[in-house]
């Protein structure tokens, strides 16, 4: 899911590298027709699926022109259906934002192993997702680089012996900016990420540190650790991808070059490691690895994410919905960089609190929080 995005295309890089091991059953994208056709031509899936129904005719015409013989489906409901098909073993959940929630739930119910890149799914409805995964014996393997690092550090360990999770953050392009400078930065400035090459939405989330806030919540659900035990460290070199501190004081970390193909591949091959020729991190040329405490005054989104988790219930869902509205507005030049946090905070204070939300409550909360956020500009 999300095959034409940054994680999707890198997943296909991994598939391409191991043709004897992996094949593609279905490709699902939002609306990038040309890329999707190109991928279908190379990987011969049995189903190609496009979320935006307005793209269907054009997609069908292009696929017929390359003599594509599989099924062509359209609409977000068809993505929730395709992921349940019997031939599929693993679903790579790499859609952007809230849209990933429903199809991921359906894939879990169908017992598919989930390689999870779409962190918003856990931010919005972590409790439901984890309960379903246990109920249906569905493994959820992290693709997010930090969570993959934590997961790798936990191999052979007992979860009850975790003292602290050390979640690293690059700090993004504005790590050293003053508040005054941050007032006037544009989306173009924020899209220049120092280490990682990612999609536009997550790159803005990374610059505002909302991405790290989401990752704290994601780590809480994936590893069953309360957020008070998750410490964010700003580590500008992005070599230590995260670490775990155990009850005896030992710290285990996973290090490597900043390249998403490694965590993607590990999620697909776990518990095996596959030989790869991806670039290696050269510790000699790196020289020093540094760690700083995050500055919550300049990056209030991180504090808002902790606050949303502390309040629990539907609050992380409100946080996510308001952030999706603010993030898009910033990318479209309709709001300032720091204004994003103000919009999210106001929305969190206005939204009705639901302590134990059902799936339907999350859907209603998402709609309502988006409406509230729109009025907070
Ligand atoms: Mg990450």
C-alpha cells in the first residue's frame, strides 16, 4: 500500500534485489498513475489498485496499452479488500496518514504479516491495532528506521527488562535555528532534510518534530513501554538509529548508514538477515557522534505528542488529524511554521474527549478534529 511513495519505491528496490525470494501480488497507490503503470510493467502484479477513483479510466487505458493482464481496481475500499487476498503473505503499509488505518485493520484481521511504515495508524488507533494483532496472531514488524533499530536491539531480550528506550532524531533542517528564524521559514526550506530522503508530508513532520512525537507514540504501542520511559535524543548524524537501555544499565543500539532499504529489508526477511550491497556507514570518516536534548520551546509538537498520549483515549487521533490539516496548509503556504503547533494545540483543547474510543469513534473524531482545525487558522 503506497507503492509509488518513498517507502513503496524503496520496498520495490528490495524486491528487485531478491527476485527468488520476493514477488509482488498487488500494487496500491493513491493517484500516481504513471509510476504505478511503470511498476506494473516491471513487477507483473495480479492486482493494481488506485485509491482515487477519478484516476481509474486513465490508469486502465495506460495498463491496457502495455498489455497488463491482471485486475484493475479503484477506490479506497478496494485497497481494504485487496490486502485480504489469500496469496498475500506480507502487507507493506506505506500509505500516508490516516488513510492507512482502515486497510491496515483489514490486513490484520486477514492474518497478514504487517510491515508497518505508516506510523499514523498506531498514533490514531494504537490500542485497537494492538488488540487486533494479538487476537488474529498477526505480527507487526516496524519499517520506521528508529523502531527497526529498537526491534533489532530487542532480539534475544525480554521486553520486561527494558528500562528506557532511547529514540534518536536528526533534529531536521531547523535544529540550530532561533525561534525568530523559525517564524519565517517556508515549506521549501523544510523540505531540505539533511540526512533522509522522504515524502513531503513526513519531511515537514520531521522539520517540526511532530514525526518524532508520533514515533514516541508508535514505540509505546509496538514495544509496550509507557511514554515516560521513551527518551528522545537529537543525534544530527543519523547513524545511531535508536537504542534500548536495559535494567542492568546496558545499552544496545543499531547503527548504520541512513538508508531506508535496510529497515524495509529487515522487516521482510526477519528473523533472517540478507546479504546486501547497500552503502555501509564508515565510522572512521564520521569521526564523532553527538547527542543533544530536544528543545521543547522551539519544537512544541514534541511536547504536544507526549501530552496527547498522557491524556490518552482519542487525543492522539485529534493530534494526528489537526497535524494533517496544519501540515498541508504549511506546504501550501497557508500557514506559518510555528503556527502549525498553535493550530494543533487549540484543536486538542476544543475536541470532545473520549476515554475508550471504538473504531467508529476514531472515524468521527478524525472528521471533527479536521473541522475544528480548519477554524483555528
Ligand atoms: Mg523514523
